[in-house]
């Protein structure tokens, strides 16, 4: 029996059925859209369907943690000048509009290769579900294929399909993005100019044979396996023979300092930091897609050790360290300190007479914070602020009666968070691109790390109230000035 060739598809006869509903578990942030295509009065022609959101939360989790930080902002390394940013065609516009995630597109096998998938995709991208400031994201990843070569071939076909329809890779991740805006930078990237993923550049090690790897990368292997004092001698001997050896990358892009940090080899790390490794410490061009500094970020004991080792080796400002100076202090906190110092005198009448916090002296604390942050590169702390506080009678009264510098810290961090993207975003709206000092600042991983900054400046004590606040004023308005409440610093209600 010979098989019949399916009739050619008349796209003018295709019907489109779309259904939208809120996600059962996350109704405020996720909407599920299902689209089905069929042919009118032609039940023998199978339908095509896809879901833009689904309950497949594992893939959603990978999508969220790969592209966004815990505050929902696109990760800085994807949009800044970094190996991991790829073409850099997707930027912080992904923080705005809505994100539409295409989980899968299914076309019956007998109708593949006839333009059905492209037609259906374009119908959806041009629908009311995709607005001009939205970003559509997909992760081409074949399912149900176990043979590696077949899986790779299917994956390449999927990638080619999406690229043909104006999707371009986001950074060097496995995810692709589409913007309906014809002037979006991604539209100027040709298919051939789009980049590969990190996995494309760094596959599995060329050899897992220990003896062969020892011959090819002897210094890397020594650092990974020897944590005794002898490793310092070995590293020095390699450097004496060839100074470039301490920067050499192995077959997966790892430098000796990357291996030392990953292996938590303190002796090797200490020795390697005797030389200029600024570029290596910030190099993410490797199989793991992280810098040695980022490997440290989640290991606080090692962060402290690393800083102790490096503080006397690198001159100030010569090394990009994500925990050197909390990024909030670069602009937002000094501006808030100056604002409240200037504006609080208009509210002196609100202070209750006889309370220990003398209004003018409290303002002096804000002025001191501003002077510290605007004239020095010192980290914010009560000890660092103290020399900038005037020694007049008013200030003496404030501290003698129990006033603390931390009260002002609490106020400015509270206000900064309320004005940040985690609040109403009024700070960014006020200091937009017209303010060069603000617009020229690089974005950093710690820009919204209010809890970390508060902990670093002495406000991380659970349950501590940083001032004699009343919960409500006479008019019923909440006048509590700080992030901390009776629930404590770790309360979920704070964030």
C-alpha cells in the first residue's frame, strides 16, 4: 500500500484558536497562552499547537536564574562588555515590558518543512499577546532524542528555525530572544553574525586521562592536587621558566588562578596573587562561564581570606572586586544623605521636645555621611563617618543622649530602597540620562543588595529597631523610618 502525499497547505484556510488563562500557582505574574492551528472543515489535517507558558517549572527555573538575578533584573554580565554578553544585542530593556516564553512548538511530522511552523510563529508574534516593549524568549532544546549526534542535529535545526524568524542569542546562553520592535539592536544582527553558546566554545575536556592531562597542563594539575607549601615552590619554578605560564588556559578555558580558587587551594592562591592577575580574575571565557571572583561570591569565608591576601598586593582601584565597595554607596546613598540633610530642617517642628535626638545634630550625621562618600573611597561605616561629624555642642548632646550614627544609616538605606526598582523607581526617573554622573556609572551586581549593605554597615542585627519610631503618626500615616521592624532583619516582609 502506497502512502498518500498530504495535500499542500492553503494558509488562507488555516484557523487560529487562542486561549489565555492565569497560572494556577502564580496568577499575578504568569499567564498561560495556548494557540492551536487547524484547517476549517478538514479534520484529517492535524493541528499545530504551542504553549507560551506552562507548568514546566524546571525549564522556567533555568530561564529565570540564567538570565535574571534574584531581584528580577537582567544579569549585568549579559548586557555589559563581557565575553558572556555575546553580541550584546539584548540589554536592560528586558527589565521592562512583559516576558513571553515559548515552551514548545509542535508540528505534525507530515506537515513539517512546509512553512507551517513559521506561519504559526509569526501569527503569534503579531498578536495582541506580544506588545512592542515585550521580549519573547525560547530555549531550542530537542526532547525525546537520546542519540547525541541526532540531538545535536535536531537542536541546530531548531536554532536555525528561530534565527530565520529574527530570534538572536541572549548573551552566550542557550536562550534566544525576539523583539517586535524593528529598530531593536537584535534586528541588525545577521544570522551568520550571531554567536554561539559557551558550550559551543568549550566542550568536554579533550582528554580525561590523568597522565595525558599532566603532560599538557602540568601547572593546572599541580594546583588542583597539591595544597601543601610545596605548591608555592612549583608555581615559582614555572614562572621562572616562563612568566606566561601563570596565565595559560587549559582546554576548557581555566587559568591557574581559576583552578586554585575552584580547588580552594589557599597556598596556590596566595602565591599566584603575588603577580598581576587582574585580567585573569575577571575572565569568564571558560567552560563554567564564571570568573574566579564570582566563584568566591557565595563562599564568605573564602571571600574574607581572599581579601586579606590581596589587600596589600593590589593598589586601590587596580582590581575589580565585587565586594570592595558596595555599589549603592557610589551615588545613591550620598545623594540621599545630602537630600535629607538639606530637607530635614523644614520638618524640625515635627520633632517632640525633650526627645534625645536633637534635630540639628541628627542632620549633622547625614552631612558627615555625604562628605565621607563624596570625598573619599572609604567603605561606609560608623567609624569612618565619625571623623566627619562636627564637635560642636549640638553633636555632643546627640551622642550623650543616646543618638547613633546607625539611625541615619537606617534612614538613607530605607529611602534608597523605597526609591529603587524594588520600590517606586523614582530615583532612576529623577536622575535619568540627563545626569551624567549617574548615567555614566556602570551597573553592578550589588546595585540592589540593600540587605547585604545594611548588614555590612552594622544594621544586620535581627529584631533591632534603629530609632525611637512610632508606628503611626497622628494622621494614621506610617512614620517608621527603617527597613527593620519587629519581625527582624530576616523577615520576609522586608523584601
